[in-house]
């Protein structure tokens, strides 16, 4: 009887150890899902979520990203504000500030892009508009969506050059390109690498680049944002997201597989991918840990009617919540 008792006890402890070990193993293999809305999802500068998933980097940090594209920062902002996305990628900094100032639950999770080297405005090669001086109040000029980088940069360009053309919302680069080439809009907008093949083929001409505005050359013009509630309730997940984000960014500029994967998805020669990455999207421009020239960003945001007045230091401390390295 005593032997049976000890035998039963041993069997019970063995079974219990299996249950306990399984219980501890499950979280290690569990993956936290994050919904990510990406403005201009095919642009190299917004590829961290896509390429990071393809490389298995986010999964290594216990995260699976549910990525989907939007037509621009306006749609991305709305997705984050409504909670249908936890994180928004590639949102114009002035637009994010405007939403925050109005009480929307958005916070900066990372700096996305500093400078405006990658954004430009173009016309078909046969357009009668040969330079900025030819642009009149009878012309239409494109931007993606309200609150986007193309919106804020276009406002700055209009002020810089004294343009009278009518700003017109056209969505992302592919649709805008079609509208410009078919004459539905006079001046299109784009962001590298979109249109580089056409530029090389001389079927389009660049009229203006974002870098034409001196004050914007060192500004952080785009940010990655998070829903404030998701950031608070899933803080550990967001911290891990940023670890994977930084690791992916390093990988994108050091591992040739990043160029290969992007080349395949975009059906572009790898040489052209490397060209646009190195000349239009230098790694320094994508430093996620610092917002540059914030005071100038706010000054331009006020001038562009994104903000009524600059955010206070206290508001900025609440708005910018980049997890430390």
C-alpha cells in the first residue's frame, strides 16, 4: 500500500512537471500582434515593418506585425486615433502635432525621417511647365492627404516660391503619377524610389524638391506614432517593437538581403535600390531616437496652419515618448 502511494506520488509529480514546464514554455513562444498602418507602404523609408518581418527580426523579439498600407498620413492618423491601428508609420510631424493638440490619443514612438531629400514634385517631359517660374494660379499641384509630409512640405514650398497653384489631394505616388501623366493634374508629387526609373528614362522632369526649403533641411518631418492607450496598456510590447525597429534599421543598411528583398517586391534593379537608398534615404536621416529642430517644425506648423501656437515644453514631453535604447 505504501509502495503504491509513493508510486502514485511520483507519477503525479512527473505529470505536474510536464504541465509546469509547458506553462513556462508557452509565453516564450507566444507572439504579440501589433497592427501597423503604413503611409506609402512601398517607400524605402517606411520599410522597417515590412522588411523587419521578412527578415524575422520582429518575431525574434516576440512580435508579429499586421502591416497594411494607407494612402497617406491622414488615413494613417485616423487609423491610430480610432484604435484600428496600434502604430502608424510615416506620419507628417506637423499633422501629428495638430492631432495631439486637439486631444487625439497619439504619441510619438520614434522619429521617422529627418530632412526632405526624398520628396519631389514633377511634370511629364512634354509639359509646358519648364520651371517653377511657369507655375500659375491656373495650375493644380499635388499632395497626398491632409496632415502628410507632402502637405506640409508643399505649403512650405508655396510660401518659399510665392506660388498661386491650387493644392490638390491625390493620394499616394502610384495614383498621383497616373493622374500627372494623363493630365488630370498639372504637377505631381512623389517620394523616392517612385519615379526614379521614369526620371532616368527622361519621361518626367523634377520641378521642386523638399530640400528647396532651407528651414526644412534638418527638421524631423515624419514620425512613427502610437495610439496613447495602446502605448500605456502594452508598454512592454512597444518597447520590444522599438528594439526590433532599431535592429531592422541597422540590418537594412548593412545586409545585402535587404536590398534584394526590396528589389524583388518593387521589381527594381538592385543597383537602383542602392542608389535611392544611399542618395535619397541615408541612414542618418532615419535615426529613430531624436526629433531634430522641433522649434522650427512648430514654427512652420503654425505658418502652415497646422497649429494655432507652438506646443509647450510640457506638451512636448507628453507628446514625444520614444523608448530609450
